[in-house]
C-alpha cells in the first residue's frame, strides 16, 4: 500500500506492506487465501490513513494495480469464494495445456488473445476447476470469475461493482484482444463459462467507492509499470525485475500478432483507444535467489550473496538453467527444471551465486533479442524497476550482457506510480534518472549459456 501526495508533483509519502501466505497443496501448485488478501488490503488502507493523520475525506482517490493472471471463483449471492486464488505461478494446468496444444488449438488461441497456451495464464487453471467440479445451474447463474482486481473491487465496494479493465482481461486466454470481448469459442475450448466474467472497461473509469473514496483506475502490474516509466512511444521498453520478470515494449495502436516466443497484449485503454504491447515473460527471476536463500540456505543476506558473486572475475564455467517454474520467454518450456551445468570439484558457493545472477541477465538479453526481431526495433535503453535495481553490480551486469543502457525508474514500485499517473496524466522527466551503460562485452559467456539451454531443450523433446 503506497500513499502519494499529488498536490504539486507526485511524491511518495508512505508505504506499508503485509505478506500473504503462499499455499502449496501439491507439487507445482500455488494458491493464496482470497479472504486474507481482502483483510490485508483493508487493514493497510486503514493503517496508512491513520498513521499519516488523515481521514477518508483527505484521500483524493484509490488506484489499483494487481497480479494479472491470478484468478478465483466466488458466489455473488454470498460473496464466498469457491476456491483459493489460483496464482500465476501455479502449474496445475501443465497437462491441460499440453493436451490442448497437441489437439491443435494453439493457433486460434494465439490469433484471438495474442498469447500462447501456457499454464502461466488463467484459463487452464479454470479448466482444471470445471473439469473436476460440477456446479448446479443455480450456482452457475450467480457465479463470478475474476482476476484479483475484480475480487478487490467487489469487496471494497460492498459487492456493488463487478468490473475489470482490458489490461487484466487480456491475460486470461479467454478474452479477444482485437474485438475486445469475452470469447465464447475460447470459453468452449477451456470449458469455462465466459458469461461469469466481469464487464470490461477502460483503465480509467468509475470503479465505485470505498468508504466514500472514489476508485478511479485499475491497471495490471506489468502494464502499470510500462505506463509509470513513461514508455508511451512506439518501441520503448521496460523490464520489471521481481519474483518473475516482465519485459514489455509499447507498440501503440499496432495489432500485429507476434511469433510464439513473444506475446501480444493490451497495455491499457483510455477513451476507448487501446494501446498494445509485446511482452516476454521470465517465470523465475529474483525467485531464483529466494530459493537459494530459503530452501537451499546458501546465504542469509542478499548483500552478502551479491558480494560473493561479484567478487569473482569469471563464473568458473558454471551455468544455471533458471527453470524453477519451467522456462518462460523466449523458450517456453513449462516442463523444464532448474539445474546447474559445468560444476567441478573446484566449484564453490560463489560460483553458484554468480551463475544465478548471470542467468537472470542472460535471459533478459534473450528476451530483448526476440523483441527486436519481432518488432524490427533496435532497442537502445531499458527502463527497469523492482527490488534488484538497488544492486549496482547486477545492474551493471545487465548493461554489459545486453549492451543496452539501463535506466532506473523513479520509484521502486513503478506499477503503483503508473496506475496513479494514468489517472493524473502528468508528464514525467526521464533526464535525471540513474543510468548504467555497458563497460565490457560478455558475448562469449552468454553464448555458452544459450548453448546449454538449447542442448537441454533438445533433451526434453
């Protein structure tokens, strides 16, 4: 939860966070408790207002940015969820996606949604639910299916508003991004009743009120970051570096569909005019480091881990395949598994850490090269946000690996700024931002990593 002062220019006043619990009911499944999400949200709203000696009437508006592909089902009559939130990381739809791809549905899904059939998106998780649960006609009549923004709106407005915006709808695999409507054919393919989804509106709309505070804008997190960086012109690129990573290019009003390695999506819509984007999704980014810290217990402090990694002059020929949740763009192998390659008796902790940092930078380059190929745009600069932007060594590594200028966002949480600024429509200055420029060329080690990936993917076939 972030409180901004918008009186003259936008300033971040206060930030408060509450972690919600991750549930892993089976291997590869990830869920959240939807009631906990609402309780945490309302607690944070109350606390951030009180701690800054404000009242509700002092708050101009509320803007929402959210996880995009996470989805749940609930009963409109009671407001009670039928399910936990199926999180974007959840892989319960892997086999479903394989079956639908083998059945030849990939082209029609890509043509309508700009996306590929993959468990990352909402539809296969929903198909799993309907394939395994029988709802009565009465339950179906009052069924609500929504991404997290819709669940938040429904609860914050006392069950008065059932809406979503185009940036979120476009991430379900059930929404036609070119005619801007829920698609019955896609619903039939995935066995999902699309009439249970919310009405889709512009990213800036009347989304109701929370305790008399108007909710004025809703924007999916990655698209909000693109807007927040001021990437409003054709070919401008941002990279959000979080648990996963989204690398996104603004393509304006263009509606061309990309190849299988890169996605086409709606970035936002204002006054019934959509802006499109190309996107490469990296499923495991900083989560690789979280895994080494929490599960492998290789380190206990990220600063210590970074110092260990970057004190080395070379990686000792150790490479890492970053597939903790399968491989995303540009490889798209959901069945892939993470592994280290090239270890010897001389390999130590520092080599493993260095290999993980390098793999994150290498996959960033792989996505950027695909974006350039699909768009015919030569990318000069990347606007970045997320926790890793505070790591100077890692930012320099990305600049060296990609041979691009790395521009650090004004706010670590650029998504929050973006979903506010799409309502305010204020221009931002890019001139004074911190930048990293390439200092060395690292083509050789990148190509060796890329070869390891290709060999591994061949072995999976």
